[in-house]
C-alpha cells in the first residue's frame, strides 16, 4: 500500500523492509508476523505450527549530516535488536518446555527400517525421535532449542537411552542406527565401559549428525577408538 518500499534479504532468514513512515507503523510488526503465519499455514500447515516469525521495527528520519548508508545500518541494528529480544523470550519459553519434556521423557522413538538394495531385506533400523510436546514436535526445532538453551547433553542422554533400550526387541541379527551429536563425544557417559551403549555395542551403528562440525579431530578419533573397543 506504500510507494517506494524495498524488501531485501539481510542474512539467511533475516529480511529488511524499508518503507515510508505512517502513523499506523506501531501495528506493522504484528501485521507482518500474523500475515506471514497465515501465509505459511496456507502453504504448509505443519511447517507453520513450528516456525516462529520475529519482527523488530525502527523509525527515524534521514539526517543530512549522516551518510544514508550509515543511517540505514543503524536502523537495521535497532530493529534487529528488538526482534532478537522477543526471540530470546520465546526461546526461553521453549527451553522450559524442553526441560519438562526431558524430565518426563515425553519422546516417541520411531524406528525406520534400513534395507539391502539387492533383495530389499531389512537388516537394521534407525532411531528417529519425535517429541510429544506440540511446540517441540519438529525435530529440527527440538535440537535447535536444546543447543540454544545449552541442554543438548541432557537431551542426547535421554534419547540414546530410549533408542538403545529397544535393541532387544529387534529381530535377531538386526542392527540399530543411533544418531549422536559431535558434542556427545565430550560426554563421559558415552564411553562408559559398563554403560548401555557398551552392553549392545555389537548391534549398534553410531551415526554422527551433520548439525555441527567436528572441530577437534584428534579428540574425536580418541573417543572413537574407545567406542570401537566395546
């Protein structure tokens, strides 16, 4: 509805809208967030339920003695800070939900069959988690919240135990693929010689997720060598 508006991508999922001011501007953040949510729901209802849209706003008028580029950059910083503050509040709320989910083990493990290409026979299953808490049911969001809230170790320990506990229920000779985070290799519990992982080591395949990079390969290899001795 306004002339001379510019929409630009700032970072991966950050966008900046530059538009002439109006008296109704204080309503714009809510209108944008609600409008985007409705649009996403129409395109993909499941995705819309797990995505959060944060909008920050800064209003100012050009000052002749300040270069326009610097002036705009300052406005973007102000708006970004406002959006981030809201995001932190929502992240904190999600972390509280995650803490309760971990304490009550509100997770469902799905076991995806893995087959040989030659004859389509099943030889293993991969454990894939789903959280029964509605706000955390998307696994990407679940792990993002765990990382941002410094809860990844607590979450990983619970999920490993749930996944590995199902190994005795697998058909004889079938293996279980279990996902671990690179940071899990810093967890002493992972390499405990009398732990659950060691107990079923002959039937486990440890799959390192690609969510984070392995920064210390010497440390990683040493932990890997310990696991291979089980």
